[in-house]
C-alpha cells in the first residue's frame, strides 16, 4: 500500500495518475520543451526513491464487528505479519482498514451495508488509523505534521462520518474529499486486490478455473484496464476537439468579414476627430475659466471681511461707552430711590395719625348727618301738619255753610258706605302691595337661584374638566411606572419607535433628540417645580440637526399628535460637546443656576437649552423672600437675568410673577407620591362634584317652588286689581252724589285740635334737635380741622416726594434707555460678528469650492491656462461644436458606438483566431503524444503477457504441490 523503506522496482500499477478532463485550450507558448516533457511523462517511471509516507503506523477498533475494543496495533516500518487463532480479529483488522480508508462495504465481501460492522447491542462503531507523513512527499506537513490520524464513526443506520486530525490531535477536516486527496497523494488503493487482498478475493482467485476472470484480475491489478480507459477517453476528446476546430474555422471567416466591415466604417469617421480635439481644448479652457471667475468672486468677499473687521473695533468702543452710561444711570437711580425711601418712611409715620383723624371725622359727620336728618324730618312733619290744619279749617267753613242743604240721615248713610268702601279699597291696596312685594321677593329669589344655578353649572363643568385631566394624568403616571416616556404623553413611546424606524430607513441625517425632559435629571428634588416653570414647553420639545430633518419629523408628528398639541421642534446643529459658558454664566456662592442644578444625559439637549432658554443665566432660589432680596433689594448677580423659586414664581429685577403651576408634572422622581397626591385631588374633586350636584338639584327644586308661588300670586294680583277698579268706581259714584252734602263738622274740629297739639309737640322736638345738631357741628368742625392739618402735612410730604418720584421715573427711564442702547449695540455687534462669520464661512466655502474646481481643472488639464474669455462665451462655442458633432453623428452614427463595435469585432476575431490556432497545435501535439504512448502501451502489454504466463506456471505449480500434499 504505502512506500516502505526498502528500495523496490516500481510496478506500473504503483504510479496510477488521476484522469483530468480537458477544460481549456493550450496557449501559444506550448513549445518543444513542453512537448518533450509530455513525452517524458508518458514513459514508465524510474525506480522510486526512499519514502516514508502512507505507511500504516497503527490501527484501533471499537465496537467493530464482534470486538468491543481491539488494538491499538503498532506496526513497524518494514514488513508486518498479523497472526492469531480463528476469531481473534485478523480479518476484522483488514476489513477495518478498507472501511476506515473510505472503502465500500461490498469491497470487503463481508456485507452490503456499513451497519453490519456495528457490534450487536451497540449504537455505533469507531475506527482509528494512523498514517505516517514524513519525507519530501509528505501531504501538507505544515498542517498535519509527521502523522495523519483518520477517525471514522459508523452509526447503526449505516451512515458514517470522518475526522482527519494532525499528529497533535487537532481536528483538520471532516470532509471525505480531504481523505480521498490524501489517499491519491499516497497512492493508496483500498479496492485494488494487489494493495489489499481479502480472504474472499484470494479464494475466488485461487479456485477460479476461468482464464478470463484471471486475466481481468491481472489487468485490474496492473492498472492496464485503467490505461485502456484513459486512452479511449483521450481519443474521444481529440475527436471532439477536431469538430470544434472545424466549427471555429467557419465562425472565423464570418468574424473576419464582420471585422473588415466595421474597420471600413471606423475609418470613415476620422474627420470628426479634429472637432472633438477642439472641443477638448475648449473643455480645458472652460475648466480654468471657471477657476478664474471664482477667484474674481472671492476678492470682493475678502475685501468686505477686512472692512467689517475694522468696523468691529468701533462696536467695542460703543459698547464700552454704553456700559459706562448704564453704570452711571444705575447709580443715579439708586441714590434717588434711597431718597424716596426716606420720604416714604416719613409719610408712613404720618399715615396712622391720618387714619385716626379720618375715622373721627367720619364718625362726627355720621352723627351730625343723623341729627340733621332727624331735624329735617321734624321740619317736614311740621309743614305737613300746617297744611293739614289749613285744609281742615277751610273744610269746616265749607261744611258750616252747606250744613242746612242736605238731610242728615242720607248724608250719614252715604258717608258710612263711602268709609266702608274706602276701608275695603285700602285693604285691597294693602293686599296688592303685599302681593307685589311677595312677587318681587319670589322674582328676586328665582333670579338669585338661576344665577347660582348657572354659576354651579359652570363650576360643575370646570370640575368635570379638571377631574378628567386629573384622571388622565393619573393614568399616564401609572403607565410611566413601567415606561417613563409615557409621562410625556401616552403616544410618545410609539412615536419614538416610529422615529427610530425612520432613522434606520435613512429618512433622517441625524436621529432627532426628544422629548428633552427625558434627558434631564435634577440633583435636588425640591427644585423640580422651579425647573419645570423655567423650561415650560421645552420639556416636551424635540431637537433636529437640520431643517430637512425638521420637515420629516413634522410629517411624522402629524400621525401621532393631534393638531394644535404638537410639541416644539428646535433646529440646532448637533455637537458632541457641551458649550463652554463659564464666561457668560451666572455664578453664585449659595444658589445654583438651572444648568448646574441639572444632570443632562445628552450634550445636544444641554446646548439646545442653553441656546433657547439661556439656562446658564437663571438662578434657582428656594425661598421667595431670599429671591426678592437677591434680585430686587440689591443689584442682581453678574450675568443673572432672572430667578425661580421652589414654588415656581419668576423673579426679575423689578418684577415678580406668581407661578401657574402647583406641582411638577414631568420631572418628578417620586412617582408614587405624585400618584398618591393625584388620587387625593381626584377624591376631593369627586366630593366637590357630588356636593355641587346635590346643591344644583336643591336649587332646581327651589326655582320650581318659587315659580309656582309667583304664578299663584299673579293670579291673585289680577283678581285684586279687578276688585280695586270696581270699588273705586262705587266710591266715585257716591262721592259725586255727596258733593252737595256736609260732613260732620265736630269730627273735623276734633281733628283740627289734635293736629294743633301735634304741631306744638313737633316744634319742641325741633328746638331740642337743633341744639344737639349745633353741638355735633362744632365737634365735626374740630375733627375736620385736625384731619385737614394732618392732610396738609401728608400733602407737604407728597409734594416733596412728587418731584423725587419724577426724578426716579426719569432715572429709571434713563437706565432702561441706556440698557436698551447697550442691548442695541450688543445685538448690533452680535449681528455684525455673525455677518463676519457668515462671510468667512462663505469665503471658506468659496475657497473650498475653488480648491475643488482647481482639482477638477487639473484632472481635466494638469497645467493652468490663462483664459481671457468668459465662461459664457466658451460654453456657447462648446455648444456650437457639440451641435456640429451631433449632426455628423446623425449622418454617420454614434462615434463611440462605431469605435466600440470596431474594437469588439477586432477582439472577437483575434480571440477566435488565437483559439483555432491553439486548438490545432493542441491536436497535433496530442496526436504525437498518443502515437508514442500507444507504442509504449503495446510494448508494455507484451511484457505483461510474458509475466502473466510465468504467473500461470507458478499458480499451477502451487496447485500441484497442494494437491499432492492433500493426496498424501
């Protein structure tokens, strides 16, 4: 099988060459040297050199056939004999050798499937064979080393797997192709009976009487049969190649005609080249003309930047002057304010005395007014009584004159009836007045209840809305326990997933950042409300790098946010580093700024809040008193614009605004506390809503009852009005009849006497009240005098404070004007610097573009060309040339296509010609080689026949000796 150390004469069968199909045509370089080499390869090999490859070093079997464990057997490097009793495993070793090196089960003559080699009761069998791999013919020695270990695992279902290992045990391959390559390299043929002769094959060979079987065995062992098959295959390939050559010659003629046709057409378009060369020259000039124009464009930009930078120094001087004026105006304002404070303190000291004097005056005036009113009532009563007395006297005189004209009984009866009807009429009037008052009361009650009803309904609606908002906040807070993003809205997580998907799809240059509040964490939880009051809607805002990303984000927001409730989108260039604001931020030894009070996860978020809200200039002061003291009592700290308290109040230098927020909504860390607080508020709202509903129901009942009462009183009022009209008509009739009758003169005289007594009593009370009124007038005059004196003092102080206030207002105006002027110049300076920056950026862009244009021009034409013509004129001439070239192209066809077709036809023709030549050379060389090989094959065959006859004599002699021994 393998090469042993002994030097032996190489047999023809030991140099079997793998058959390879012809896959390509030989090149023109196939010279006589190669031919001689091919002829040399066709001869027999010389005796082999000493080798150390392919020798079986050891073999080991596990669960193979009837053996649980057999081996390992270590073999020597020379001839080895395996001896033993029947069943000891000699045949098993030989069978394992065939199977382990890839042989089929039928080759062993022990079974038709590999599963028969697995020991009964076991699930698999293993074979391990070690092959020597030393010397110059070693197979991949750098990979396998000095030995190759072939492990084969056979399963009970007949399948098997290979594991090829190096000498160290490292797994190199698990493919059968690698094993086949190793066996071909070592020239190991497990199915060749000369290499591996099984018992069955030896019995069949020795017992066979058929000469043909022995000859086939001999041909197979000596590889003559393989040589015959190779020769037939080569001759068939030769015939196929000849047919290809004949087809190629025919195809070559067609290609030559096509090539000549394209060549003639190619020559016909040569006159266009001159115009194309002119066009190329114009392209060169155009490239450098663009460069020259850009250089001319850059010069005024540079000059403008130089001028603007000189103007920037003037802005600095102006700012310094304005800052000096602001400082002077603030000092003046402070001095006037101190003076006004002192005047205010003096006025404040007089204020309690003024209030006391005013109280005395009010009390005296009230007492005097009451006395005067009583005196006026007495005087009015006296006048009324005088008029009554005069009327009574006149009536008495009239009655005395007409007393004798009417009979006394009729007159008395008429008077009695009139008096009775008047009593009834008075009763009706009293009832009407009372009913009217009651109707007014009912009407007022209804109006009052309806007003209260409307108020309650509005309150109920507000409470319901507030309750819905609280319930929604509670749901969002409970959801945020599992997902903090839901604090910014229930749709925010799904919206952010959509943003992430769109970013992965390439719809955003940079992924938008937001909501900004999700990246903000407070160092001190007590300042949460202050930070939310400061940032307001920025907590829910998003930040984009550019306007294109902003438009895409707006389109995406429209799918998740209702119209009118979309968060703000801020466009700010993304940077990985937070701005350095140390020179313009507020620094206070006791209180933090918003920037220093926050831990911000993303530099983009920090930069966005600095740009939009200037959080580096806003202080956070927990106490409102302390905030007033820091911001308003003294001058605010440097770079400080405003401050916020723990309650969310906003404090400026001269203003103070209370917060609209009661509790933080987005940035609070203690979610459970917020949920508990919200649940309490919801319970309070529900109780308030229940109370409001009960009160509303009660009011509705009251309204219905009052409306019923009002309706009944209106009916009663109409009935009384009918009675009053009837009674009044009867009284008028009776009085018209009584005009000629007299009344009881005695009764009238009694009334006149009584009226006179009342007048005397009223006169006495008037005198008493007049004296009291004079006394109260003197007290009031004294109190008014004291109050006027106090008012005069306060007025004097106010007269002093008035001009001071005017001066303070004027100073305040000067401060504001100075600050506005300073701010104006600062804005102008920023705008000016921004303009310089833009121009520099434009210059940089233009210079970069110029460099690109120069690079493009150098790619078009490496040397610079000074061009006096404009780009427009060059472009016009190039267009004219293109039109002429296109017109020629329309006449002759596309030049590039013609050139391409010419070179394609030329390439195809030359390629086909080369292939035909190579195939002819190959066939000629193959004929010479096969002729030489066939001669050698005939010589070798004659030699092998002689050997075969010798082999027959030896076999016959063996049988003769064996037969004699058997006979004896």
